[in-house]
C-alpha cells in the first residue's frame, strides 16, 4: 500500500451448511485466562499453526497438552467440575478453522497479541487500522439424524451431502430478491487495500473463492508468507486458510464475493455482499465470475504457490546449512486411505487399519509418559508401506501409533486411491509441501520435488488417484495426531498418531505433565513420574 493508504484485516470463513451434523469442534473463548465449566463429554482445545514468530509461540509440550486431539490429553471432565487453564496470547491460529465459529461468532473476541518492541520486517505494508468483525449466523439444516455421531457408530453412511455454503454464517444467492437494502458484509473505501483471510471450515468439500472484478493477491497461507502472485480465484480445501490483498480500485458500487463447491456432482454456492463507501443501494450484477472446471486446474494452482524467502518468519535460514532441500531423508512413510466395512459397519482406514481409541480410555500420551504404553497399544501396527491391494473387506480395528525418531528428517507420502479429494492435517508441526502429482508415487517422483521454496504449512490436499508428498523434521517431542480433515472420515478411523520421544527427558524438548491434568484408565492411581530436568 502506498503512502496514506489505510486498510483493514478482515476475517472470512466459508464452509458447507451441515445436514444435521453437530459442531465440528468446540470453540474456546480466546482470552488470556478463561473459565470453562464442562457439562458434556470432552473439552477440546485447538493448537495454533506452528509457523509463528518466536515471541508468539508456546512451548511444544504446553501446546501439546492443551490440544484435546493430541492423544486425547483432555480427559472426560466430570459434570459440574470447573477447570481453569491459562491461554497466552497467540498469533494466527486454527481457532478460526472451526465450523462452530459460524454459530458462536457473536460471542467471539479478538485475541490480544503481545507486540515486540521492535517488530521484524513485514513482507507487505501494514494497514493503519484493524477491523474487528462479529459474525451472525443463519443455519441451514434439512431433515437429518438427531445424533450424527451415533448414526456413524451404528455403521450407517454419513447420509445426505451438505445442503449449502455459508459465508460468515450467512448464505445468499445472486439475483435473489434484493432491493438494495441488504447490509453489505464488508464496506471498502476507494483506492484502499484490504487484507481478507479466508478459511474453509466445512465438513467435507473444497471451495473456490472469488470476488467480482477484483483480483486476489495471495500473501499468506497456513501461517506462512507466500510469493505475492495474483489470482482470479483460489481453491481452498477443508482446513486451509489463505490471506489475500484486495485493492478497491473498481467503480464505486456493490459487488459479490462468491464461494462455490469443487469436485462434486452437485453444485453448491453462496454469495456475500461487499460495497464501496457511498455506493448506490443497488443490487450487484447477477453475472458471477465462473468457477474453474476440473482438478487439473487446482493442481497447477498448487504448483504456483511459493514461500516468500525474503519475509520474516519462524523458519530455518534459507541461506544457511539447514535448508530442507539439502537434508538427507532418513525415513519414508507412505499413507494410503481406504473406505470399507468392518462387521457390516462403515469404516475409514489408513494402510488397512482403522483407528480406534483404547478400550480402557487411557490417553496414549499419558500411557507413554507413565511408562505403560505396552499395556495400552503397540507401536507400528501399520508399516511404512500400504498393502499391495486395497481390500475393503479386510480392514482391521486398532490403535495406530507410528514410532518416530526424535529429530529425524521424514518424508510422508499421502496416496489417494479413491475418487474424492482428501485433505490431511498434521498436529504439532509445519511441513514442506514439496510435491503432488497423479498416479502412484515412486522414488523417481522426487526429481519433481520443489526443494527450494515450498510453502511451510500444516494441511495438504490429495487429488483423486494421486499423491502428495511432505517433508518435516520430527523435532517436536510428543504424541501428535495426523488425520483427515473430513469430519466423518477421522471420526470413523482415518487418523493415526506419531510418537516422538526425546531420549534426554529435558525441559528444552518437552514440559512435564501439568498438575491440573486429569488421570484415568490404568494410570489413574500410578505415582507421577519424575519431572523432566534441564
């Protein structure tokens, strides 16, 4: 932005309207200190993305124990029992990636972020003002199961597909009755630049985002600054967040921003109204920018994403000796997702095994921390290679924990043998999304990896009959969840854990178990292990 240019940071969440599904995740109140009285079964706290500046980043284990998905650290809370947890200020995080945000937006408060005395260089001029948006919600629900989780546990198919798209909790169609009195979602001043952060918090489908007559300059994804390429539209997969700069340099009137489903047999879309200041109260043109066709276009767009190596970020020095492109790979893990049945019930599997929690409810991390992991689960029940054939009728149920070696440099290849697009999330790490292509992966595929400026991120999509490859260093000790971002898939077993143990038992690598942690299962009455030392 030039001299005198003002702007605002504006958050935008898009996702499908569920047909009877529950909240995808619960939303904690993002404050320094919050008081939570648990009335239901579980409390789950989401971790932030790992690509944060050092002064905004929590210690790995503090982050791990506060994330309910990580080995179910947050045990079931007894009714009417109060729990106090400190939450430090955080930067951009995955709390925005919550479907529940659509329903709880009016109560949401902005995070208070600590500021360094001398902030590091920024890759783009900062707006002079910040916008804080409170979102309303209009829920679209058709006939559906009253308890979808029980519906899935009984072996039934997830049922009807999502029946609409929501933009910040609202769903409108272009051309519907509008006399110009509808209030715009955002208002822009002419010749100013605005930073929109778009998050796909849907249950299942990728969405394409675009704005009438306004190009999108991509500047950030999943917490990493990107090379500032300009796009007419962006495919945003489930669980992903993009930041774009939009310049208000078009005629002063009203425009539509559009979100539409991708790679589906049915077409779902929604529009939201944006307006220039002092624009006439007239409905925008009903002629919307077209959505791209096919997933080859989306694959090529992924290949255009590049990390901004000149921007400030918490990452290895690109000119130093520890650049990811020059590190020897010590282990390759291939992950293949399948869908099938077990005892006539629908299950989703990873390398032929569908994840289930231990029968005695002992959290995996606590079993390992107390030294009784062998009584709760076995390591490496899946191999580093998927089965030669996808046998839908031979899926096994088990606790899936991969034994990782601390500080090893690992290559994980996600293979998608199914017809739908997959989206994966890795807890506890940011990884380098280095490659993606059709067909099956082989060692020869590495010659097409981006080993210079792949974006550091925590979600990755896998197209039908294709593969995606990521590289990461297992330098964050803990028990970390790798899961499908599709709600029904990870609920029915498309997930696993990676155990990363620091042999030093040092506070430099991992905190000791917090005193407020609840104990259950076989470790409930065991003596607490000695704390970690420096």
